[in-house]
């Protein structure tokens, strides 16, 4: 299965860490149980052990063509117990951001903008926020990453896929990491009578977007006709 460009970049970075480790400690590049265990301890001293398992997966992916047994070493009991021990040593209380609620949504969307009427970008931001909140979507599913090498048109939501009914709207979320077959997932967002209505915000945005960019195929466009990025939204 072909990997996403973001995964390839991450896995290559993980492999670089592994190569640095074996050069510093003068060990053979050939993966062994001992080398994998020592790599777990080495990386746990630099990053949180929660991420070390991801690093091991990346190293295995990059080395598998040369060392077919590398994935078996990854799940060896010694390697797994070493990782478990590092996790116990680094145990700490979880730190989570408070969840976004309807009050927060109201405060953001009704913040003063300094203009008498909302701009296209104001409507765009409101529609994205309302859609993401009510459809439980990640920001990365609605906007492009900032790094241009990670931007893929295969993941762009198209205007043609949008369907607006009296009480809901839907669109197709194109291929992404969780989609193995088919052409993507249909996202359905229902109207919300209490407080912030995502359907109303979507209609206002689409009206503005169609007036400015009637022939553009993308659903989400900023006022300068660009697909929004993560930094634009945040």
C-alpha cells in the first residue's frame, strides 16, 4: 500500500535517528533484539516513550526491504518489555486542553471584527468552525497543511460533492489515511436549532463563495482564492 507523503517524511526522520544512534554507539546497522532495545532506551532519553513505538514503526518501514525480519524484532518480548519499563519511568499525569463547547463557539463567532458586515473570510472561518465542531472533524481534514510538500489535491473537498437540504448538508471527504477503498466518506451535518446553526453558516459562506468563485471546483476557498491552510485558520 502506498504511503502518504507525510508518513514517508516522518518515517525517514525516524530512520535518521536510528542511523545517528548506531553511529554514536558504534553498533552494527543490522537490526537485532539488543540493538532495538538499546535504541528504545536511547530515544526515551530524548523524547517521551509514548512516541518511541512510533519511531520503531518508522524504522521498520524504512529497513524492511533490506532486513525482512525487522518487524519480528520490533515485537520481541525483550524490546516490548524495555519499552514498557521506559514508559513506567516516564509516567506522568495527562495534560489535556479543555473541550470546545457551544459557549466557546458563540464567543468566537460573535467577537467584534471592526466591520459592519462580515467579510468572505469571516463567513469562511465560521462555516469551517461550525462544520468541524458539529461533524466532529479534525482541522487537518478541512484545511491543507502549511508545508507545501504535504499538500495533496486528492484530499481537497470539492464543491460538486456538497448537497444542501432543508435540515442538513453533506459533502464527500476524499481519500485519507483511514480510507482503504472507495472514494472517501460522506460527512453529514444537521441543522442545530439551539444557538449556532452550522447550516445557516454554511449557506452564508456558499452564497459568498459562489459570488466570488463560481467556477472554482474547491469547496473551501479564502478571499484570495486559495485553499485554507492550518496557519490561516489558527
